[in-house]
C-alpha cells in the first residue's frame, strides 16, 4: 500500500488567514444588507435581508421630513464564557433613510420580520376619480 501524499502547497490558505486575521486591519462595524423594492398597483414593498435579527433589533419610523428611516442593531451577547480566539459576528448596525414616493399612504405603513427578512409594506394612496357629471350651462 502506498503512503498517502501530503499536500505541500499550504501557503495559499496561510496568506489568506494571515491577511484577514491581522489585528492591524480594522473590521467594519456596520453592514449594508441587500434591499429589494417591489411595486404593485396597490403598494410598494421593501424586503431587507436581516438574518438572525428579531423585531426588537429594529427601529422603523418616519423622520420630521416624512422620510422612512430603518435602523437595525444587534449587540454582542455577553453570555460567552472564556476567551474568543476569533470572533466575527459580535455586532451589527445599519441605518438607511429612504425618500418615499408622493403617493405613499404614510399612515398605513407596516413592517414584519420573518425568516430573516424584514418586510416593510408601503400602501399607496387610493386615487379618487372625480365623478363625471354633466352640467348644462345656460347661455344668457
């Protein structure tokens, strides 16, 4: 039986590990989740990728200019006992301000978190068509 050959080219993973594991390289403390925007005849719908987030991690409101502000923040848990040798998912923070279309019903906006997706429903204001009435004008 032949002895198993060892892979002698281990330099590539070491380069990546050294580069991404150095303490001189600051890791970003903010993330930019992917956002989908869908328009239907009745509403606009925002879908924001938020894996691991719960409804308590979000603050969604309209600011004084009537713009939609979505904030999410997940702080690190202090429950861990011991010393982390590597820690990559300790803190997430995000804020996005979005201008809303003029036909958005700002009083009926709703949001929910389900399966790692934040969905914000922005109903449109229903356009009221003026009644078509015939009016006779008399000529004097």
